[in-house]
C-alpha cells in the first residue's frame, strides 16, 4: 500500500488536463507505463497528454499508441506525472527547451522504481520511488488496485509490456513473486502475452544492412580484465547512419553477455560534440551496473544502467576509466563474497 495514494487521488481529481512525461531514455517500461496511465485517465474522463523529449526508438513502435507521444511540450495542463524516472538528468530535453519552470509551477507526481537516483526532481509534489518493484508499470498496477482505478484490457496490456520490458520477459532478478502474480492476474483477465511477444519480435527484426553492421561491432568488441568486460565503441558517423534503423546497443549487447566469462557488457557512444554515453548491462550474479553508471554521473538498475558525460574529457579517457572502474567493482564484489 502506498501512503501517498490518497494525495495522488486528490491531485488527479482536481485536474482535467494531465501531462504524462517520459524521460529522455524511453524504454518498454516507460512507454508501457505512460500509455497505461493515459488509458486509466481517459477512462476517468480526464484529458491525458503524452510527452517525451526524445524520438520513440524504433524497437518500441510495436506498442500501439506510441505515436500519440508528442515531442512538443503542451502550452497548458493542470498536473503532470513523470513515469519511470526521478532524476532531472533524464529530463534534459525538456529543461533545455525551457519548460522546467512551467512543470515546476504545476503539481507534479513522480512514479519510479530506480534504486540509485542523483539530482532528484525537487519540485515534485509527490514522489513514489519504489525500488522493490520490477517496473514502474508494476507500481502503477498496485496503485490502480489500491485506488480502484479502472483497469481495462488495453491498460493491462500496456502494464504487461512495461513489466516484460524491464524484466526482459520475466527473466532477470527484478521480477519478484508478486510480479509473476500480477502477470498471472492480467493473463487471467484476458491479456494475450503471446500476441504481445510476437508483435514485439516482428518489430525488432533488423534490415540486412544492420545484420552486416552487427558483424563489424562483433569484430570491434574489446575484451578487458581477463575477458570479464566486453565493450564496443560507436562513432557519431555510425550513430547517424545506423541508429535510425536500429539501436546499436540492443543489437549487440545481449550477444556480448552470452560470451563465456563476460560479466559486464558496455556500449560506448562517442558523439562529435564531445558527449560520451555508456549503456551498461551485466549478467546475473554481477549487480554492478548501477554503481558503475553512478561513477560517471548516471544511474539505473543493478543489471542495466547508463551514463552520459559532457565535461570535456576525451572519449579515450572516459572509456579507459569506465573499464578500470568495472574492474574495481568486480573485484569489490568478489571480495565481499569471500
Ligand atoms: Mn523502469
């Protein structure tokens, strides 16, 4: 039970236009949670609006309704709900466009489940950050049950997409017994998990050109620290050429984690303006992803995280540093186990 539930209900009841905000790193949980809330709020006769500062990645476009998410910040709304993020660091697009004050001037609810959060959203009226939940979608389901919100079949489909996204199809440590129960309840209520999965697979198919590009990424994968850390760097030219067709991270990272001995897989992106990003994934038993990202000003989950550095340091230095810290964190983990 969430003690903030009653106050959330009050805020929603007194609002009509409700802006649902996804952070700058939309994933399955982010879009599933946003669209689930959109359904719930429309079923309550509210007027939900969807905003995300980023383009919806192609791999998420199997989710019906993704195209209702606008990159234009609305000129008027009564209340905002930020899903699946509780850091300003992930609302940079919105801040850069000058909308932070507008957001801060209205009531704002934050619903999230990320464990390590820096630079929290100071102007939020109510924040629920429940890191015992596998996904923000799961949190929304529990909140909806607690507040007797309408849960239509479509809403539950979105919640299932959110949960399956963050738990990688119920396959990682984020999924708790309750996560399974919630999924079972939704399947019993008529949600077709198989159809969701088939739809997702269809949309994540790659063009032949991307398949060839994948071979280059495999060739260029660097192994360090006794082959425990696999990493690959992607240049701005490649981002320009291939990212619109397929996100290089998901293209290669799952395979990297399937290499014997590899504990951590890192995909670096080296932008021309000096920005460097790292997407970090780690294997079961090696929960260092969030800690690693945190050292570079980022954050995330124990097994999936990311960071962005824009302090002018060279790509080479940042990448070397990141591999070094990976090594340190793995060593710390081994020490603590002994
Ligand atoms: Mn999430």
